[in-house]
C-alpha cells in the first residue's frame, strides 16, 4: 500500500506539474498574443507618424514655393508698372529741344536703367526674331534682309530672370 500511496503522490505531482505547464503555456500564448497586438499597434503608430512627418514636410516645401512665387509675381507686377514711365521718359528725350534738358533726361534714363539692372531686369535683345521674347506686330518684305531680322522696335521688351516682363513689339523682315 505504501507503494500505491507513493505512486499516487507521484501521479498527483505529475498531474499538478502538467496542469502548471498547461497554465503556463496558456499564459505564454496570451502574452505572445498581447505582444503581437502591441507590435501591430506600434507599427500602425509608426506608419501614421512617418506619414504625418512626410505630409508636414511637403506642406512646408509647398508653402515656401508658394510664398516665393507670390513674391516673384508681386515683384514682376511692380516692374510692369514702372515700364510705361520709362517709355514716357525715353519718348520725351526724343522730343527734347534744349541740350540741358536732353542731358538731364539722359541722366535720368541712365539712372533708371541702372536701377532696373540692379533689380535683375534686362532689356530684351532685338536683333533676330524669337517668338518667346518678341511680339511681331508688322512684317516687311525686304530681300536685302534675312528672314527673322528685326527691322524696327516699337516698344522695348524686358525680362526678369527667365520670365518675360513685357514682350518687345517689333517689325520683322520676311
């Protein structure tokens, strides 16, 4: 009987150990499930965070570009408003009779052109016709001139960097 009691005790102890192992396995499974769930939430949060950072960076770049564009447009508009004044001064110079008046107007024109150059505004060259820079308002047939040669400039054109402020109005030879 002692053997049976010992065997029963051993059997009971083995059962207890097995039930402990099963409960530990269940706990481990629960912990693994919780860990997988936490890792998934962490991955989602990291993905959302990276997307928000990327969106903010794109927003910042777009805002800077828009601000620069608005500044350039306003700058271009201000220069456009000054060009008729420059044209009028140049026309007045053509009709000035007095030498002192001519000299004074030439100084003014020189000063205005220097200021425009400092602002980055350049006069468009008017040797050969370029439809991206010139507006041909008249054509003339002259065999002595090659095709595309600008014969006369009616209104000077100006360019600011790569952008045309005002197209030059010209007469072109065919």
